[in-house]
């Protein structure tokens, strides 16, 4: 495939999905995103959804998938237009549109292309659902399966600028902004105290949370965790050490703001935070730890003391090449609105709060 670079083609594909334009990935059929394309015409009896969403639709002959985000090809009895496909894609509409189907799972011969489509939908922040080979045929953005690998290559991420930024927690702080040419998200790191090779820094990875960090949401513990992390780093700096807060623009642990709010709506219907993500067809954990590792590498940080209650986060950093010399406890009191959320993190995600 000639023309634009792989990373540019992948970036164009994400932009296309946000606009509701179809994709042509390798030799796979044309894929039209269900969520963002309602302004277009299109109908097909075939749809691509996640395994977790297929399970909620109670498809016959559907094997339990090890990965709830894995793609599943389904066939409806009649062609689906975008209006009919939307309740299939969005579990938040299940109560309003309980009768769907019948559907059956079809063999999927283009698994790699389907997996790439699911990954691109996640990065675009849209529901992972597509009409397959819809009529009428429209011009599509084309790319190959290999192009999506360029999005996982962190070498393009560089320091864009840095500046002194006194904070309420500590006035000896520096903010460092990172940017990649093919990614609109601009991550930042806050260095608290004086960076020195003699002391291993206290590090916290914090995913952007508009509702918690800015609005003071009580549904999660993100805002208090952010404040407590900066306070802990300030204490570390006052004792001659230093800290690094990695603030990643990965809302909702990587599923995006809109999908996070959809998950909240499902939680109001009685599902826990993990079940809500699965019903949306989204992974429980979608944070990009290699990006965080790249940020540390650009800052000259090789080893860290990680501020977290989540052993899986330690393993993810180590898998990305970062040496974690210590896991530092970071537990905060619950409130009446996030008790179940924290219990789910403890009981189902393995977070350690009772040390």
C-alpha cells in the first residue's frame, strides 16, 4: 500500500470513525460504524460486535470468549438499517428496545481485520459495532491491519515543552507536555521536587477523569486519588526526594468520556463497573502503559516506587520495561456513592485496600 504512512492511515481511520465514514481494512468487507453513521444510508444483515455484547444478546452457538472485546460476526433474519442496528450496539437502550433478533453467530474468516476495527473503535471512543458490507456501497477510508501497529509504537511520542508550574500541593513543580504527531491526546507529567538520580521517584499513573478530577464526582475516587498523590509527592519532596505524576489523557481507563458515561447509566441499572464495560463491548482495562513507560523514559526515569493499590498495574509497568522497586499503598476512604465501585475493584479486579 503506497501513499500516506501507516500511522497517518491509522489516524485517518480513527477520524473517519468519529465522522461515521466506512472503513476498508485489508481484504475484509466494508465496515460502517453503527454509532456515528446514522446520517448515512446503509443496511446489511451482517453486523460486527464484541463477544461480550453477543453474549448479552444470547446468541445461539456462541462460544464463551476469553476476551470480551473479541469480535463476533452476527447475522440477522432481515437486513438491518442503522436505526435498527443502534439498539444492538448500545446496551443502554436495552430497556427501551428489549426485543431484538433473532441473530446467529457466523464464522469469521477475517479475524485480524475485525480485531483492528475493534481497536480503532476503542481509540475513536465509539461503540464497537459495525454494519458489514452495507448497501449502498460508499467510498471508504482504506488501511491495512499492519497500520494499526503504528498506533502502538510509542517512539513518536516526544516532549513538546516544559515549564515551572507551582501547585497548591507544592511550589517546586514542573509540568512536562508530551505529544505524538498522529495522536490528538496530549499527555502531561508533573515533576514534584528536585529530580535527582540518588532517589527513586514516587510515581503515580493517573488517567484523566473529567467527572472526578474537575467536577468532584462521588461515583469514583479519582479526584481524591489525584489530590492525595500530589500531597504524597509533596511530602516526599520535603524529605529530599521527588515524585512524578503521569496524567494520561485516557478518560475512563481508556474507553473515552462518552462510553464512560454510558457505563454510568448501566451502573444505575444495577450493573457493576466491570459488567457495564463488558455490556458495552469494551475492555475493563484499556490504559496504554507503554505510553506511560515512554514518558518516564523521556524524563530519564528508569526505576520507580509506584503509588497504587493495583498489583496488575505493577505488572503492566514491568511488562513495559519499567523497574518497580516498591508498591506504595494508596487507599482512600469510601463515600456512600462509590462503596460498590471500590468493592468491585477489590473483589473483581484484585485491588488491595485492606493492607
